[in-house]
């Protein structure tokens, strides 16, 4: 697999940690289930929920709501990693229904729908990756067979969060009423003083507002376009100034949340208006979010 270095780094990261800063409180979703077939320990969650770096990019694990939907590209990994250790300390089994994800908590259960053929499968996250631009989930060999993507290698997918702790019906799992809603940009890669970019064709990691459709809601409201995310305020300030020059008639500002400075172009009355502005101005890596 292309990202084997990333997997090795994450395996080391599990036991040593890459940062003392924790981007999400693992206690909001963790509980003991008595399932001895999975690693669901407190120590594992504390380690794997810390921010970490792979190939010069910092990733921030976060707790999504049950029912949140993301779209992007799926890939798969198999024989080269079979019987090797995953990021949560388990042994990878290419014949098990598991997957790798860059930021969702370990033991998150998700449904993966292949948008190319309509087939779907349910997997448990037990590894980090894939560290390839544009991809949001790496399926085990068996799961990839389930949605018929082995031959092609990748597929356009919709990923829906079903539960935590290896359970679908988890009464303690986060929901809209129990977890403070975060800006819908948590899977954007953040780097020091550099504007964030994502694959121009896949909208990586962006929740789809309408969970019953792969098309975004285009209703009216207040929307903004996020054009960057930074770990240093100086990067955000520079980007604000640059975009004020580029779009003098638009309101450009940044906001800070959890130590991340996000830059927005404000003032869109609908998701569709924001998308049109993006397309007309070649803002391919930007994301439209609701205020």
C-alpha cells in the first residue's frame, strides 16, 4: 500500500503519542462493552484521539455525531498488511470487517455505500489512514469485496456514522443533543502557516447536510466558504488580508476554535450560492459551511 509509512508511524504513535494536546474528549463516546475481541481501553482512546502528524500534515481526531454523513473516495488494503499491528493495537485481519480512517475514534462503526453501484457494507474503524489525498476510508479486503471495488481499487462512497465502541445501537453514543455541534470542517488537514488544500473532486470529509441524499441541502440560511485552516494565527491573518484584496466586496474574517484558526468568506444566502461562488472563482479546495 502507498501509505505504509503512515501506518507504521501511527503504530508507534499509539504507544508514544505525538502531542500533549487532545482534540476531543474520548470520554464522550467511550464505554466498556465486555467485548474482548476488540481493543477498547481508556489508554488506547487517549492515545489515538491526540493530534498526530503524517507526511508533514497534522490530523485532528474528533467525535462525530451518530448519523453524520461524509463523502469521498474509498480504497482498500490487504495481503501486505495482514497480521500486522493496527493503530489501535489490534492485529489486522484482511478477512475481518474493519477499516482505517484518519480522524474518527477507534471502534466507530460506519456504513459505507458505494455510490458507483449501490452496494453497502458495515465496518469498524481500528486503524489510521489512508494518507493519500482525496481518500477518506481504507477498507479491509473483505469489506472491499462486499461493495465490489477490489478490481477497480477505489470507489466513490458515502460514509455514515452508526455508533461507537464497536456497537451500532449504542445508547451512550454522541448525538446532536449530547455533543456540541462543531463546524463541519473537522477533517480538513491543518498545517503550520500554510493554506489547507483538499482534493478538488472529492469534497473530502465534508458532512452532507441531508442524510437521506448524497446531494447537499440548498435551502436558504447563512452560509460561508472556508478557505483555510491554520494552527498559527499569523497564517490566518495573512490569508484574510490576501482574500480581502482578491474579493474587496466580500466580508473576510477568521475565527478560532480549539486552537485552529479558520478563514471564511461570509455572506451567502444558500449552500448553492456558496457553491456557485466557489466554482466561479476556482476555489476548488474551499468548503461551504452553514453558520
